[in-house]
């Protein structure tokens, strides 16, 4: 368990709301504004997200059965701080909910802001200590955003027709404020890092040298690009900041047709398998120029006087296998496989029918029945820069997001049917 001084924590919360349509006379029985609610709240939440066997270094049996090939028991590789504390999240939010025209229009908006401190994270340390990671409380992360929704019923008839349209919008802003012991960054996995002053997480990797206009600097003779010596170039954030959801339902008596679509944007994604495709010659990029010599797009070369000239005619010395399989010039460069992570998708569509009681009959057991046909992950629209896969279909290792690899099974469409009975 945690040290005695850190075993308890106080997490209070308070909420308040005000309904003007019930408290203010001229808003009562309003024919337009049926209901209006203003609300707000503050909270403090504590969390201990580590198991009992993570609080001290443990021993495990050596490899081999029935007799281990090495020592009988091996000590774990993680050192644990003796002063671990619970994670603490403090936050507040305020918003409003409104109904208009007796529920034909419903709207909601919320702004929230939270700050999380003392997050429990393992960091890498020198193996000379006898351990490879050190579990400690590190850093502060701020999260804020806006969540809103709108629902409209434009058609509702006495003959059984009803059309409902809905949409919601969410904006997310998250930033790493600080890390423990002044660390410049903290590795999360798969090339992702927590970096103070940046949104979380940030993708880092190799990139080309670029001029002040962002153009790739190439050799004036060979046309080949020059690569930075650093492998920690910040390439961008992988968490979608903007999210839009839409829903549709058309109902006629006991028959319903519904669909849900979603848009995500404001992030990048990485296809870590893209380099393997190019190396083998199976990547789409390798055929863009018919494997002939070509000019590196958006490139420039030095004018020898400290300036740069736009490159319109210096082609790479070889546009075939020598270029596409080059470790130093092409397939090992992370930025080549970073793409716009935006997407529009039809997440789900369904057609359902509530079987009339006249068909079910007067038998004693089944009170109701619903037949449904549904499909999921039906359609996906992607930017031209994404020639790989669904950007949401990322590696599931740890807290990583926005990185997909050859170990991920490609996303598939799903079709199904169901029969629901009520007894």
C-alpha cells in the first residue's frame, strides 16, 4: 500500500443549477422557450491507479520448466518511489440546457476545465542502477473544452411520421504543463511523447532539413534530400481536437430508420508500416513517378550565399529502387508517413420494426418483439494524404493514439440482424 501519510485523500464536489423558466414569471408558460436550465459545478477527484504488486520491486520465477535455466527467481526491473501519492484532478464546468417549442428543439452547451497532478508514470533510468524504470508521481496536465448538442424534430404528424435530426460538437484542448524533476519530455511509446508546453501526445521522429519556407533542402547535383541529425523532431499532435457527431431517425408508426455519422479532425496520424511498403516496392508512393527520376516536391537547394532557390528541375539521381529502398533518404524518414488524421465516417445505420401485437397474438409469454437490420463502419472518407487506413485504428499499446502498424488488423464493415423479445 501507499505510505501511511498518502493513504487517504479528500475529494469533494458541489453542483448548482438555476431554472429561469420556473423562477421568473414572464418566462413561465412561454410558448417558445419551454425550459431553460443554467448549471455549474466544481470537483476534486483522487485516484490510485496502481496495483498492490507495483508498489515494491517483485520477484518472478526464472524461465524454463520444470527447472529454470537461470536463477530460481528474478527481481523485477522497476524501482518504485517510496513517496507515491494519489493522482488528483481538480475541475469545474458550467453550461446551459434549453428546450424550445415543447421539445421540438433541444440544445445544450458545456464548458469544462480540469487539471491533473501527481500522475503515476514509469520513467526510464540507467540500467546501471539494476533497474530500467522508476515509478513516480510526475507532471501536471490541463484539459479544457466545449461540448454542445442540438436536436430538432422538424416533422411530427398525427399519422405516425416523425423525423429527428441531431448534431453535437466537441472541442478538446489538452496541454502538458510540467514534468517531474524538470524533464524535457517523457516517452509514452510508439514515438509519442509528453512535452511541457505542448498538447498531449506529440509525435516525434526523423525529418528532412528544411529552409525557412518549410521546403525540403536537396543536393543541387544529386537532387537527394538532406536529413536532420536529430530523431526527435516534433511532427505534431495525434489527439483529434475537433469532433462532430450527427444522428438521424425517421419513424413511421412501428418502423424506424436511423443512422449515426462522425467527423474528427485537428490531428495527425502515422503509418509505421508505410516504410516497409515503400522498401518492398508495394507502396503507392513508389509508383507516383513511374519509378523514373523526379523532382522532390516542395524542395529547394542552396544558392551558396545563405539563401535557397526553389527546385524545379534538379531530379533525384535514381527514382527506382536506389531511392525508395534508401535508409538515409526515404523509407526510414518518419515525416514521409505522417498524414492528416481527419475523417468522416458513417458509424452505424439500422432499420428496425416493432412487430404489432396483432401478429404476436394473444399467447401468454411474448409481450413484444423487435426485428432489426444493422450495419457498422459502413463508409469512410479520408484526406488524399491518407493512403493507408482508418486513423482511429491505432496501436493499442499503452496510452498511444494515432499510430498504426502492421500488427493491427484492418478495420472491417459489420452487417447483422437481431430479434429482440420481451417476456
